[in-house]
C-alpha cells in the first residue's frame, strides 16, 4: 500500500514541540516499511490548493494524518482532515469534525459536559465579561487551541480572591496563549494519561511529580515536556505500576476514557489526560485525538506496557482508518 505521511511543515528554528513531528515520521515510516507499506511525505501549508494537488498526484491508498498545526497555529489543525475529507482520501485518526470538537478545549468541555463526563469548571473571556459568578480559588490559564503545554509555566496558576481578578489575569496572559485562552479550575491532585488504540484502552499511566518544592505548582508545563535538561522534565516521570488500592480508580479512569472515545466518535488512537482530586474523583482535562506517536512519548509507552510492538500499533491505526 502507498501511504502519504501528511505533516506540519517544520519551519527553520521551530520550537522543540514542532520539530517532534520529524521524529514521529521516521518511526512511522520504519514501522510501515516493516509491515510492507511504502511511504512518502507531504507537508500541510496554508497553500491548500498546492497541498491538494500534491495529495492528488501522490495517489495514496491511505494518508497518515500527522498534522497538528499549520503555519505554527494549533487553531488550523482541522484543515488537514477537512482537506482530506473534501478530496475523499482515506486517512488515519479522527474526522475533521471530531478534530475541531477535541482540539478547541472550551468546545470539547461543552461536549464533555453534555455527555455528563466530569471536566473542571471553566470560564472564557466572554462569559467573564458577562458577570458569570466566579468562585474564588485557584485557576490555571490555558490556551484554547494550542497543545503540548504551549504557554504553560508556574505563572499559569493564579489564586483569585475577588471575581473580577480572573478576567484581568486571563487578559494579561493571552499573548502567551496564541491570543485565545480560558481559565480552568485548578485540580490539585494526581495526573493520569489513558491511551486508546482502536477502541482498546491501554494500561493507565500516572505522571509522578518528583522532588517538586511544595510551593511549586505540580503541572506538566512546557519545560516538563520539551526541555530534557530542566528539573521539571526529570521531575515528571511516568509510571505504570500501581498498588491494589488504586484498582477502583484505575477502572474508573478506563471507563471514562472509553466514554470520551465514543462521545467524540474517535478512530485510530487517542489519549485522555486526567487529574484526580483529593476525593479520588477523576476530571478530564482534555481529549487528544492525535496524540504524539514518537517512540519516547506516552502513547508508545502505553503500547509497550500492553505488550504490543510499536509497528503492531501502527498496523492497527492503519486498519482502523479503513473501518469507516
Ligand atoms: N485544571 C487543571 N488542574 C491542574 N492541572 C492542570 C489543569 N489543566 C492543565 N493542567 C496541567 O497542565 C498540563 C497541560 O494541560 P492540558 O490541558 O493537558 O493541555 P496540553 O497537554 O494540550 O497542553 C496538564 O498535563 C496538567 O499538568
Ligand atoms: Mg495534555
């Protein structure tokens, strides 16, 4: 089979999270070759007409959609699958509609709420300016469209004592958040990632906060994900071993993750990020419909933990794309 790897164009000097697609493509191309498929690469740029022509000329049997942003902007992520759907080309991962619904975090939270899946309370600027009641407390200021912990560091966490402080804090933070952000209730507690492969929930992973100063927010910020030399990176190892006391919680996480898979109509692969509060209640932070497939990232680690080879996971993602 001829497979096109459809990916972000990596600009010279691009930050580490953008460069990562190159690592993913090398690993996926090798896995595809192992299972007997040839592949080539086509970047997705803002010149959609030229991209459409390249895709048509390549005459692929399947497109492996790795587009996470276009022109460095996460808010354009759905143009990749939208273009593929308009060209009637089969592709891996979720539909364009599911990509919008999961990638726009405030929108995804509305969908979660509608499906009665717990997600932390949140405010966008519009709702703040129309005087929504803001409960004083701790909030995290996040980008609406960017992922990979872009714009997240210790200063993302704010303590609000008076309601009107939240809008001011969010406005001041917008330049770090690609211009569009929201404030979300901070869940002080454990963090879990649940990966799903073709509808099968893989072993849950916990991100452990190791050696964090008590005053430092326990979040997986940009440095924790991308700066291997930082204390945040070395201080956030992943673990798959749990005491039996965690069994009920882990079952709960598995069932909520699967509920997310079905409520967004996902396909191929996904990862659901959770925090668990002091009472042991899981809260969905986000649903990643195209999580990073680098061999050293969380999805591949969960695949390995399930006793599955990386290339077998790629084979199942390819197979699931043809399920439509
Ligand atoms: N409401 C929250 N409470 C506590 N920590 C949070 C919350 N939202 C995000 N975080 C922290 O920030 C990290 C990144 O947030 P997330 O919503 O997963 O966005 P992304 O991974 O797409 O950048 C999480 O892994 C978590 O450590
Ligand atoms: Mg996340």
